[in-house]
């Protein structure tokens, strides 16, 4: 699975859960997350990262960094925001915007691995 396939999968799952899903095609502003979704008065920006690796010592090191622009955008959001990491085995990790820090090989502590989006959103 590549990042585009992962995005399509997440979009479909969110729509099946009743979320309105918008994928911005803004190439002018760097850092705009991959997906905006809303349901029942709750709105959320989500940056997607697909991880082809495992969890080691309770943490995950991403293959693709969270850029400074992405981190800044997520932290400034007045709505829920975070990074949704898709795991090669099909699970998900949702990283809250307060835990997102930019840099190469961005590393996150794994608080919860979920089998489906409904259990973490």
C-alpha cells in the first residue's frame, strides 16, 4: 500500500462512519493537512502518514517526516487535529496535535493502536 491508497482507504472509512470528508488540493500553502473531516459539530484536520515498519520500545519512527509547516498548521488549528499513521499490518495510530513535533525521522510514543477508525476518532 502506498500513501495515496492509504488516503483513499481513510477517506472511504470516514465517509462510512458518517463524516463529511474534504481533501484539499491546495498546493500554494505548504503544511495544509491531507484531510478535513466533520461530523455532528466536530471538525478535524488530519495529516496522513503511512508507516512501513514496526513499533519499537513503545514508539514509532516515521519514514516520512512531519514538516515544520505541517506541525505549525496542526498546532494553530482551533479544531481537533493530528497525524493519523497507517501501519503496514492495517492498524492505525492517531497522534494528537500537541504531540506533533517537526523534524526528520519524526518519532511518536504509541499510546494506542486501533484496528479501525471508529475506535480512535
